[in-house]
C-alpha cells in the first residue's frame, strides 16, 4: 500500500472572500460570512485526517487599510463565530488560540477570543491558532525586541543564540513549523505570513476562492502534499 503522508501542521491563507461575493453581486462582508463556514469545514477536515495543528490567517497587520465597514464586519464575524462555535469545537477536542498583536482588536472581540481560549485550553485533538492582527515581520520584530531585552539584562549571550531560541520567542512557539501552506484565491505570494516558520514549508496555491473550498478541494491539497519529496536543502 502506498504510504500517505499527512502534514502535522497546515497553515491557510484564506483569500478570495471578496471576489466570491462580488461575482454574485453581494457585499464583501457576505463573502467573509461564507468564509467562516469554510473555517468550520477546514477544522473538520483536519480532524478527519489526523492533522494536529492548523493556523488560519484571519486578519493581517495590513488589513487595517480596508474600509472601516469591512474591518468591523470581519471583527464581528470572528466574535460571532467564536461565541457560536466554541461549544461544538470544545466537544470535538479543538484547542483555540490566537497569534498576533491582539491588543488592537476591539474589546468585544477580545472577550470572545478569551472565552474561546479559556473554554478550549485543555483540548489537544486539533490545536488551532487564529492569526489576528498578525504579520510575519511584526512577529520577528517582537521576538527580536524580547531577545535584545534579555541580552541587555545579561540573561543571554548573543554569541550563543540559536535558531531554536528565535523560534521559541515567536508567537508560534508552541507549534511546530507548518508542513503545508494552502493559499486559496489564485494569488501566489506569502503576504507577510509566518516568514520565519515557512522556511521549508510546501506551498499549495489554488485558484479556488476560500468560500468554495470544500472537503474534496482540501483533499486535493493533501494529495498534492503526499507526492512532495521534502529534502530540507539536502539530496534524496
Ligand atoms: C481574505 O479575502 C480574507 C480575509 C482578509 C478575512 C478572513 C476572515 C474570515 C474568513 C472571517 C473570520 C475568521 C475566522 C477564523 C472565523 P479577501 O477579502 O482578501 O478576498 P479578495 O482577495 O477576493 O478581495
């Protein structure tokens, strides 16, 4: 039997909600609402396929440039999603946490985040990080500042600093690096997502818009991953 390789950690850039809505004459926020249904589907898919970690890029440090109405819609949807889905996610053994500078997120959404985090903190079937006001460069900057502070206090020696020390100072310290990144919505870029952590990640780009990602489409990504040979800079 052919061995099926399963990624331990899948990261997802959920792009295409706006286009999905425009194509149907709907407002962009309708696309984001539809996108939250796909978020549920993505979690179910990960559990069904024994994926241990999932990171979802919900809101970037650059997304504040969008209209206030769209930012409000995304924040409200996140809040609504967390309040309505947390009991079921908890029953399914999902642990929810957040990465990014969440201090800038509206207080009402922060309360929903705290509720989801607290309720699900003891679960370990699928660990999910939702990236909210997250940027890869901001992540590295924040870690660098923390390391510099520790060095200034004489707690670490810059000469013996390791890559593991940097990984341990990032928002993602309790997750392994992603094995597979899925980016929907036809664009082929990283968009400032987990720049350090994606160093050896396999990247799957699909034209499918995020709201159209169903289990079959996720399965195609997994099948593609299964055929990849990961060499980490070495030779086979
Ligand atoms: C990208 O599509 C999508 C976003 C910036 C927001 C994603 C947010 C959600 C799915 C809702 C809340 C999140 C969770 C985890 C419940 P886009 O607007 O850039 O689409 P476009 O490229 O077609 O304009």
